[in-house]
């Protein structure tokens, strides 16, 4: 089990950038697949991005490809989501999650631990 704490959300204008962080407790961070998911009002939760334990492999949701970048710093037990060219449609609660298995495509059921979420709001 790992505890996850997200930070970096906020209110920004369309076209702006934000960087979310996900700080994990415990020394086992390097063994985890890390994922970012989001849920907008009235919509189901969807994959934003995922990264394997070593950082060598990534996945992105179609709606964020080319704009968002997932990364991790295992020495700091932290995962990041760099969000550029933000759109109104990106408005959602963003969740960090940790799982044990790297699968393509990934899915929510593979993630055992979830952060509390951080709100990202993009004004039009």
C-alpha cells in the first residue's frame, strides 16, 4: 500500500499550463506503475496518462496526446503531469493512482491506491 498526495491544481485561463505532482509515501515507489485519471462533471473517469516503474514506457489518453506529459522522479518518490495548452474541456478532478502491473492499455482496475484528487479548472 502506498499513500498518494496530489498538488498543483487550480484555476487557469485557456492556453495556460499547469504541472501536477503526486507525492508517494514509502520506499516502494519505484516498483509502481503510476497513472493520472480525471473525472469531469457528468462524465465517467478516464485515463489521462500512465508511466511504468522505470519511466521507459508511457500511455496517454487520446484527448491529451501532444499536450500533456507524464514523468516521474523515483529519487523523490514523485510523479508529475505537465499540462500544456489547456482547454476548457480539460476541466476535471485529476487523480493520481498507483498499481503493480503495467498493461497496454491500462485501466482503472489495475490501480490499487488513489490520491484524493486535485481540481483543475480552465476558463474559456
